[in-house]
C-alpha cells in the first residue's frame, strides 16, 4: 500500500474563522490523503465548529481528501455522551473513536480507532477489529518494539495502521480544566480562556524551564514529536498512515516536507532541518519511539 499522509483533528481552541480557514487551506494546498475533523478535547468548544462541519467536510472531499470525524477523548457528563452518540449516528460518515464510550454506538459498524484509545497489545487490537474497527492510530507513547508487534497483528487482521509523526504529544486527560484553573476560573465558567493559546499554554518548572503544555483538560508535551528519522523503520514494519497533528504554524509546508519524505524525494536530515525553521522555539522529541524519556531527541547516526 502507498503510504498515506493524514492530518489529525485540531486539538486546540481556535476562533471559528481560523479553524475553517485552516481546513480550507489544507484542502487547497496540503498533499494529505486523509483529514480528521471534530472536537476531541472539550465538548464546550464544539458549538463553535459544529455549524461548519458539513461545509468543511464537503470542501475537503471535493479536493480529493478522505474525511473522518473524531469523537471526544473523554466523556464525563450526559452532554458529552449525547455528543458522541449524535456523531456516531450520522449516515455515510466514518468515525474515529477516541473513547470507549463510542464503541457501544459503533459496534458492528465500520469505524477507526484514535490515538487516545489504549491499544497496547494484540488482544485489544483483535477485540476492536472484531467490533468493527478497520483502522487504528496507535498511542504516541508506544516504542518501536510494540508498534512492530501491533503492526504484524493488524496485517494479520486485515486492517490499516497509523502513527503520529509530527506535533505535540497528548499525554493525559483530566476531569479538571487546567487552563481555567491557571486563570483563577472554574471549568463551568472558563470563558474559553484556552483560546488565548493557539498551541497550548506553556508550563515551566520551578527553575523556569519549559516542561509541558496545557490545553484545556489535556496535558501535552512541550516538545514537538518528529519521527522523520524513523519513517523508514515504520514503513518497513508495515505502518500505512502517518499523522500530522495541527498547530498554528505552517502545516501546509510541514505536510509537503513529510510527503517528500514518504515519496523518497527528500532525506530525513534535510526534512528535519527544514522543520526546525518553521517553529524554532519548539524543540523536537522522539524518545518514546526509542523506549527512553519521551521528551528526548535522539539524533540519527550517520551511516558508515
């Protein structure tokens, strides 16, 4: 299968016009094959974007992109559950499940599994496939060995696989909203303060060093995952799809660099150097893949 490049759902709270313009530009200019849309972090944000879903999805499809709708990654209240059940009930729509609550509604229907689902072993992947999953994006914290094992099982099951190769890493979800708390507010009266941080709010250690990013209820890495050096290994183990996680910087250029890499028109070193120029203030990381501390960056050694 020809490697597929995907654009994951926007995880941050952007103004609706910016959200729409992002997807329109992706449709017109980005060489991606699949685009995910939908609110995955906070159901309170959804009303800003839901009126745009149909228009944006149609525009993306006309541009030749496959569109998949992503569900919430955390379902806490009745409103959240209704939001998930409503999305999964849509006709002729492929849905990505990011929380087990979605599996009840998707049982027996073709769907995909998102990176927020804890697919850590072969038995889980088999169960999900038997439930109707035809594709799985594995958690970002999995090391090479685990990805290899899961990829082999996926190939045996006849489903396609995906790995995030660029973007800040979602690490944890909380019942509380960190963004609201940091500004002296409560979750129910947050006044959407998360909109002030297009790529998450920087969290520093007591010594003033950047450590993590806060995005509403989500804790994310400060570093930007970059698996450009590992693409060859991933394709060798059978991974079929490569996900870019949206940020406010030039994601069209990012997508073009990864497309060149997947098409063997560029090498990992040159792609990494170009990626650094796009957002030099955010360091890269690939530690999880190499089974070490996730924030670390292991430079690929030159061939002898």
